[in-house]
């Protein structure tokens, strides 16, 4: 028995290095492996094909083929002998789109908003392109130059010959972008500080951080906005009370910070104890250890969650309408009530346009974050 | 920050590298270090061995204040370790440590691992720090890995990077906390060789290890710890040939078998 075992199991010559089995390339093989690999998968594939066939053609018909692309009033989007079942009324969006972008911002001053958009795009591009030249200058530009520039441009500075535009006239995509950008840019650093505060050894700091986080997290955003815009004026004289948009900005930023703090704290706990010890053993003082050793690792593992908060913050900006600010969604709400464009498809078109805008922005953030993740993962294995 | 004039300076003329007097430490109710007294001379090489749970690592980690203690005092290079953060940072700048699990910074390259502390603690210009790091990486025989991330290195290579990283701070004292226990057997030798080479340099070394061959080769004194106490201190020859205590004898039978 033993002799037999030896004969059959021990090899007499070293095993050769063989190339991996040849891929039988081709669509058929891919389909068999991915779509029809088991009875359950076959059923799922068929259901999906059916679902796509059921939903996509009518959507394409409504939004593209039968859509009305031009016209000057509701007549264009009503059923007619040529078009018995009219699709989306894009003509309505074309007529109203500058209102969707600028709100009531005075028409002669709208070039200032355009410059703001361009300046913001440059800043985001500079920072988002990871191998861009001089990203340190990019950061200074984005975090110091851009906010001042934007404030001067959008609010106006009589000294520079720019007429003052009160924030009550701002609206549309401009407001959405301003609220979202300020929320995102403020919430990350503030959230990091709060997370560090919550883990602090100093009781006062810890108490403040915990109280703030738990209080803000325990209250709906709508409540925060209401308190910022309705209750604040009760305590502060009207003359001193800050601008309505500014109050909403602060409310959104603080709200997002509390969530950000908890996400960052999760990342901090994921950094092994040994990393702290190694940094301490090298003599790194606390803040440098946090900045160079702990935070980069914590933020890396928590990147998907951070982007998650950015995306939800971006969509939550729509809630500022509740305190009377005309964000993008609110401008669509207002426009679809226009009697010149009262047709059965106006509302659907308006909302579809809004959905498209939010989807492009959020999906863009998501894709970008995914790209950064793979890049980081690859870099660490170089 | 650490270069303020009132920051304590390590006193290279102090005769003792490490002095521990009447040290007691408790984890909750558990008395993990009991009345430890130890004086380590400058340039001395000490190996600490003993069964696990005996307090070896804890003692080592007290020397750069990674662990707190309740009673007793420790003086390192003439600096008394108090609660004062300035003293703690001053000692840590002066004492290098190598961990069982390497604890390299995974988000930094090998070179950046080595230059981080010289740049941000010693305020060295980046270029000088990189030259220094390359010279130590050459000494641990892995200069060609400088641009890689730690995850791409074998365990033995990672531990040698960790040694180079500690050396970049030009420490007077090196602490090794079971530096070879987490390594595959065939990598133990490359790390031990690096440590032997380091020992010939005259740096003060305290090593927690079960590598008795290494202890025999480089140690000036071997300390046997059990149950939170120093049971026996002796020079290697007598330690192995003629252990004084029953517990030491039992331990040696186990590890030398």
C-alpha cells in the first residue's frame, strides 16, 4: 500500500511551468459565463432583457424621438395632427434655461456669474486632476482666492464698479452650486476637526464635539434650516442678522460636518494602533503624526463614505427652498406653473431636466471618486 | 517645535544610557511590572528573554514611554521621563524602536518612511534627509527598493526598512521588540545579520527576543524576565552554562531543545 502511494503521488521530475489554459475568446463564451451560467442566471438575464425592452423604447420615444425641440409657447407642445402624442417639451426648457441657471440675477450682470462658473471649474479641475502642475498653488487658489473672488463677483463691490446684487435675486443652478460647494468645502475640514475633537483626551473639547455632533445628527436638515432662518432673527436684531442665503449656507455646512465627523472617526478607528506607536516612537508630535501618518490612511479607507456624503449633500441643497431660496429645483417648480407653457408634458420635462442635471453631477462625483480609489490602490502596490 | 531652547537635551556624557529605578506598572488590577531595577551602560547590548506574558515588551515600551507606569522612574540619556510632553518627545527622538509587526507607514514609499521623521522632527532639508535615508537603506542592503511601497516588500525586507527608518533619526539607543517573531524562518537570518552588524557599531541596544543564538553572539548581558520581574541577569556564557534559577533553567530547556 505504502509503495503504491509513493509511486502515484510523488513526482520524479520537477513540474514544468505551463502557460495558463488558452482563453476561448469571443462574445459567446463571455455570454455563457456571465449571462447563462446557471438556471437562476438564465432567468435573471431573460427578466432583465424583458425589462429593458419594456422600458427603454418608450422612454427614448418620449424624450428623444417624439420630443419637441423648438417653439415659442405651449402650442408647440400640444397634441396636433402631425404629432398626436407629443413627447418631452424641450422647447420649454430652452426658453426658460437662463432662469434655471441664474434665477432673478439681473440680466446685465449675468456675465459675473459666468466668470464665477469658469473660475470654479478651473479650481475644481486643478485640484481634481491629481497630476496637475503646482497643485499647492491650486489649493491656495481654490481655498483662498476663489472664495474672495466669488464673493466680490456675485455680491458686487460698488468700489470696483460692480453693482450690488442682493442674494434674494440669486437663484437656479447658481444657488445650488454655491450651496453645495460651500457645504462640501467647509464640511470636510470641519468634520475632520470634529472627529479629532471627539477622540481628544481633553474633556472640554470632547464634550463640545460630542454634543455638537449628536445634536446636529439628531435633528432633520429642514429643522436646522428653519432654525437658521426663522429663529435666528428672533434673537438677533434685524439690522445685524445675517443674510438669508448665508444662514442657509451655515446650516447646510454644519449639518454636513456632523455626518462627516462620524465618517472620518470611522476611518480613524480603522488605522491600526501600531501606526500611532511607530509615529510616536519616531518622536513625531501629535499634530504632525495626525497630519502625515494617521489622517492620510483614515481618509483613504473612508473615501467612498466621504463621497457618499458629498452626493447626499448635493441633493439635500434642494431643501433650501423651504426657507424661500430659489435653488435650481425651485426655479423649475416656478417655471412649470407658467401659463404660457401649460401643457400635459411641461412638468415631466422640467423634472426630467432636473433629474438629468443632478444625475450628471452626482454620477460625475461618484466616477471621479472611483478613479481616485483605484489610483490609490494601485499606487500602494507599486 | 522640539528645538525650543527649553527642550531637554540628551546628555551624551551621561554614563548610563538607561536607568530604571523601582518601576511598577499595573493594567487594571494586573501587576504587570513588579519592582524593576536596571541600569544599562552606554554602548551595552542587552537581550531580554522569558516566557510570553512576562512583561518583556511592556518594559521595553516604557523606555520610550509608549506605555505609562504608576510607580518608579526611568532616566534615558540623562533625561528623566515625566508627564511633560517635551521630555517625552526628547527621549523619543533619541531612542529608535523596531516593532514585531514592522509598523511601516503603508501610504508612504520606503524612502518617505525613512525621511518623514528627519524632515518633520529634526527639520532637516528634504535633500539631506533623502541622502541620509539612502545611506541607511544601503546599509541594510535594500537601496534598490527605495521607491517602492512597503506592501511590495517581503517581511524581512520590511523589517530592515523599519530598522533603517529608526536609524535615520540617529538614535543613541535602539529598542527591538521581538523583531523576528513575525517573520518566516528563511527571513529571520537577514534581519539578525543586520542587527549583528549594527551591534558592532557600539550603539546601545535593548532587544526582546527568543533568538538565543543571537543573544549568545552579541549580548553583553542577558535578562530573564518572568511574571513581571527580572529573575536573572547574567553575561551570556554563564547564563547558558549555569543558570541560577529553576525558572530560567526550565525556560532554557524549552527554547534550546
